[in-house]
C-alpha cells in the first residue's frame, strides 16, 4: 500500500516524513549515511506497527500496568495510539514540516481527553530536530508521558561494537544473538553520545522532560533503538507523569546529529 511521504532537506541532510503513517520519520540521510533502519514491508502494511524510522509515542511511551490507564480505567496498548493514526500536514517548507493530530470522539473510549498534538521536523546542519507540542483543549488536567523510538541503522554483526558514554549502559547486552530491551536513567545534561560502526559518532539530545533511555533490538535485525522517554513503563500512571493543565501546552524535543 502506498502512503504519502513528505521530504525536507537542506545542505547534506534530507529527511522523509509519512503523515498518514503516524507522522513517522521514515528516512534520515546525513551526507552519504542512511541513519535510520526501515522495514518497508511493515511500513506498507497498515495492519502492522512500523518497524523502523522514528515513531512518535503519544500519549505515552512504554507499557501500562495491566494495559490500563488508571485515571480513566480504560485500556490501551504499548506506546499509545499516536503512531497508528493519520496526522495532518499543517505547514511545509523546504527544511521543515509541521503535522497535527487532533482528538476525535472515538478517542474518548481509550483516552478521554481533548488535545491537539503537533510534531515539527526541522533539518539541522548535521541532523534533525523533532519537536512535539501537546495542547490540552479540555477542561481537566491531561496526563502525558511521551517519547520517541528511533531505529538506528546497525548491521547485526556490528551490534557488539556499539559504544556509549551513557552511565549505566551494560555494553555486554549489545548482541545479535538475542533480543535486548533495557532502560537507564537519561544523562542529566540531556545528551547521549554513542558510536555505531556504520554511522560513526551519534549525538542524541533531548528536552529535560526526557528522563529515561530505552535500548532495544532483536536478533538478526540490522538496527539498534535508543529511545528517549519521559520515564520507564507505566510512568503515565505514576506521579512522574506530566499533567498539562486546561488551555495550556507542553513542548518536548529531540535532536539526532552525526559528529
């Protein structure tokens, strides 16, 4: 199935975004280096979650305890629903695109809040900035704990050579023989530096609200995910969540750059 894709570029950096595929950043090219992994078969099958690119995780990242949003008692799956919905292009320039997702009546059964989420992708000299602004259009505080899920290109045979300066990372877990899925506290300076053989030195920086980094990959797959989250699994059900007051908005951001 074909999905519309919007390409933005400046200098040696080019990115592609798929509005109807959850505002997914499906491609990021910096110079001669394709930064992101994409399983095209999952991208083209609307019944599947896309494996690849940069999915946006809204209204929360991770899993809920018992699959339940406590404040409403409603059920939702892993990473919320933002990545599975079609977003609308609000603004498009050569180097930037802004997309929006508005709450619908059908959302009330799982997330009983009225919102407008806008994701803006902007080309940087050596990378890409992704910004998520969430506006509460309702009359009660709205809980969120969003994040992103970047899939970095990394050949399976090279996973064991990935290096990171992030405290708490156990590099022995980086393996192509088994799945790994672990999280650490995000560096307080808001920057994670790591080295992937195919890409060289990668800088992942993020807004102060992103207090958790999740690392994930599967055996035999040519990717490694380094995911900035507001917090670990179930954060939206705890006092670590972010409550957006009626009529107010909160903005989160992430930057991926090659050094």
